[in-house]
C-alpha cells in the first residue's frame, strides 16, 4: 500500500520516525517533505493534492498540533482529513468518515502513540454504505 507523508518543520522528526517504521513494515512511502516545509499549509496542501490527483487512499500529515494541517487540507473540495490524537479516532475516521488523511501533532503525540494510531488507521477500510450519505452531503457544501 502507498502512503503519502508530509510535514512542516515542527512535525519533521516524528514524520521521519514514522517513515522508517512504515518502510520496515513494507509500506511504499511517498514522502513529499524530504526536507521540512516552512509552514503546515504548504505541507498539508502538497499531501492533499497528491492524494486527490493520484488516487492514493491513505496519507499522514505532521505539524505541531495537527489542527492546522487538518484545517488547510479540508478546505480543498473532495478531501477528508481528521486530526487524530488516539487510536480509536484513527480507526473510526477511516471506517465511518472515509478519511483520506490523518494529521498528527508532534507536540501532542509521541512516537509510540503515533505508530499505534497510524497502524489502526492504515489497517481500516472505509465501510461506505450508510456513511456515504454524510460524505455526499459534505461534497455538496460550498
């Protein structure tokens, strides 16, 4: 499975840790921040556009708190990104919300918790069905 990664300067160290671990697990990493972006808007939009243009189904964004990347990414029509700080939300946002990306804050989530969240997120497929109605409603918003 391909996974897109992107980070600003505050999330870069965590992104590098995650990248190493995911590579060791056999994931194909598409790293859009081989050097840290100056700002979370730059890194999150790079990830967002890559996901939407390529059809890659999972992505992870890193910044200090995760909120900024989430807000910037969700401004782009067609993208669903969730700010995640624990495993259950990582699982449920993939299962029920079809999240194409999650955002992690390096100032909130340490390396071990980050990997636990990410492993749950990556192993969860979107359930669609009754949940698709809400995604359709989001897409219809201006």
